[in-house]
């Protein structure tokens, strides 16, 4: 099987394509020179609550405040808030999620009953800033690897619907359940199909290290501050494809 990596560098983005036997199997677009990229994690400060919109504006350091809707807080928001506050107050001294999770927030809840002005919250860029608008945020934070997505404050393991073979689905679920850390859920991506244990384990280890980096950056942070940047796709793809020896 032949594997080709095609990189097209444009003024505002890099387009990366992976072909196997001349067939497209992966396509990635990476914005260049953007300090507020999708997937970046920030410690933000709540600025203005907007009850009429059921949303709030959050200062993440951009010239325009970012927008966070109640529905984008995520069901596990209370657990994220507990973790964030505990780390900032030095009451939580580990990245491990081995404490009691908080109840999920109500889907029909109100933003003004969940947040207040000056609160410091952990957020992730869901949509990059455009024109006169700031970034769109989510507090449903996840860490995306090549084969899996690590989801804090969850226990669920799910598989891409594009993987149809039932035996392969069961194999992947069984494998991931045996190696995932406590307190984390996992989404198994389509490209994980038929991958070896070592490949998936390496991806899991890298994502665990990124969560550890997130915790370390959060310990002494003061909003607004970038906590964790989304990994450069060009670097990660080159590492994965061209050398099995690279670990960073």
C-alpha cells in the first residue's frame, strides 16, 4: 500500500491531504497565523450576562469578547467549574479526575443562574473570530487525537457510525475501555478502524499528556489566558506518517 501526503500552502491556510493507493482518506485544513484557533483552550472571564439571549460574553484576550450560549456549556459544566475552581484555589492538586462529579446542568436552564460576572471558566474555541465578531465558545471541552477524542468528566466510549463492522466496533470499544483513564470518555474516530493496539495506546498517552499540560498551565493562570493550543496538524501528521520513532 502506498501512502502519499499532499500539502498545499495558501496565504491563510494549509490544506493537508492523505492518499492511500491514490485514494483520498483524510483531508485537513489548518488556519495560519491565527491565535484563536478552533480547539484552543482558554481560561476566560465572564464579562456580561445576557439573559434575553440565554448567553454570556467572555473575555479570552481577543479584542472582541467571545460569545458563549447556555446550550454550549455542556452537560458536565458543573464538574468542569469545580475542577477549574479547585485547581486555581490549590484545592485540587492533580490532573486526575478521581473526585465526585457534579450533577449535570439542566438543558432548559438559565445562564444567569449558572454564571455570574467575573467568574473564571475553562472554555474552548468552537468558531474562530470573523469580521467584527469575537470567537464562539464551548465549555464542552475535548481533546482530539488522530484516532480518538478524549472527553473529560465522562465515562462513555462511543465509535464512529462510519465503522459498520460489528466485530471491529466491539474490538475497539473493548480495547479503549482497557486503557482509558478514570473519569474520561472516548470517541473512537473512523480512522481508528483496524489500527493496532500500539497505535491507539500511543494516541491515548499523548492526549493524557495534553490534559496534564492543561492542568499545569491552569495552576497559576489568571484570566484571560491561553491554557492549551490545538496541536499543529502538519506537525502531527508528519510525525505519524513519516516516523514511528517520534513521540513529540
